[in-house]
C-alpha cells in the first residue's frame, strides 16, 4: 500500500448515542432527507470503539481512512507504519494509541447531565489509562437557538441531596444546580474530568477528548429513550460514581474563567498567516488544540501528527505531488512523517488542528 506523502481522509463515521441530533451531519453527507436521529456524532480519526449498551454486537466508532484510492480501517493503517504515521517519540511513549478522539457533535436537544472520570480515577478504579477530559470548539448554532452549556455547579448540592436527585430523577432540581453559560461560534472550552456538565441544544461543535467512552450519566431519559441501568454508571452503581463529581461552587464568571480558553498566537507563517494555541500543556497534558489562519500560500511543518478540520473558508493542500481541495468541515489526518505541507487559500482558511499529548 502506497501511503507515504499522502493526506489521509475519512469516510463518514456516525455513531449511535442516547440523545438525538445529526441533521446537519446528514446535510454534510448530502443525504436525500436530512433529519435528527440517534446518530448525532461523527467520530474522526478514531481508534476507539463506542460503548452502547444493547448494541454490543455492533462494531462502531472505529474510523475508516481513505489513502489515495484505498479504504482501510484507521487503526489498521496506523499499525502498518506507526513511526511514520504517529512519530517515533509518540510510539515509544504510547505504542499505536493516538491518545486522542475527535468528533463532530450536532445536538438537537440538550444532552444528558453527565460527568466523566479523571485519568487518575480511571487508573485507580476502572482499570483504564484514560479518563475523559474534553475540549469543545463551537462551529455553528441552529437558527432560533440561544446557545449555552451547563458546566460546573453554580449552586452545588450536598452529596446526599445530589444522590437523591439522581435516584428520584428530579431533573428540575438538577437544573437548579446550574446556570446557563452562553457560547458562540469560535469559542473554545476545556472541561476536565469530574466537572458536571451538559451541552445545550442546537450546537454543532468539534469535541476533542481522551480516547475513551467513559461517562456517568445522571439523567436517564432523553429524546424518548431511557438508558438501561448498566449504561448509567459505567457498569458500576451510583455510590461508586459519586466520587467522580467535583462539587466545587463556580459562579458563571468563575466558570468562564476556568473553562473558556483564550487563543494565543504561537507563530507566524507570514505577515497574514498565523497559528494560535487554544488548549496547550499548561491547560492539560491529555491533548493539544491549535488553529491556523492562512491567507495566500504557506509551507507548514510539524513535529507531530494532527487531525485537521476546516472550520471556515477553503484551500488546496499539497503534500509532495498530491494536491487536495478542502472546504468547510472537511477533515483529514496529517502523518508525523510528512515533512512539509503547502496550504494555499485564495481568501482565508481556518483549520482547527488536534494534536496528541506533548512527548
């Protein structure tokens, strides 16, 4: 298989979830009748299998890659030449694990109230090297929607009171623990493990996270579907999961200060082209997120692989003799072994870049 000096593209990789959405993803795939369903996510560059209770016989979550004219499972592609695709230092540290999971998420309803374990909790209690710290990059908002997230407790309950809310499914009492935190396209947030949260309805975003599907969902019913017991508490029980939650009180202003990430210009490619750091090693050691804004033509070199998503504009991307046209919401994987990528944009293109942990 000829994979050197080629861009890796991805087929659609829709994954079943307990909430609904995905109409915009249907439109992106040019489906004849776009509609919201229980497939509101598209997992990008994924080597992670989805965990869906009752769908254990369905293998979903693993991406399929397009290299030239060939279609291959992404994990199998990486295994062909880990040092080329992931980088020698990365494979020494993590073997063939990319160490991140990237998704499109398109919500038609507010997502379940939930929290994810930290990596430390997962190692100690779940026999896993990964928790589920998350980054959000807001792409777009549906018409008529006032976009928001719930994140961190603005009015934290006591542990016992919160446990009772969950046991009785007192959703209105849960909602009173939070205040809406407004978001808009272009915003970037980092949500560490332990933070109770819910993404509001009508938001299209890129999610960047540790490569796991761990979640403590303390709201059981959404969009007419009620989760079975084993899907609520990571196949444990509620008492076990109570130690996942961070009960720290955060005002809306404190939540914005804690979770929202301010872009920092990291380098200039040219007078009109630059790269910003959105989530760096000072925020988390789990992954990194950057954004390149390019006008004209630039040569771009990186030491690491990255998953790229065009968030605005269009461009031509050249690796060796191969030229690929990319438009808004196109996504790709650039191997670590690619020395130089030339990106040419007649106007301006913005590319979100999702990187593994710094080695």
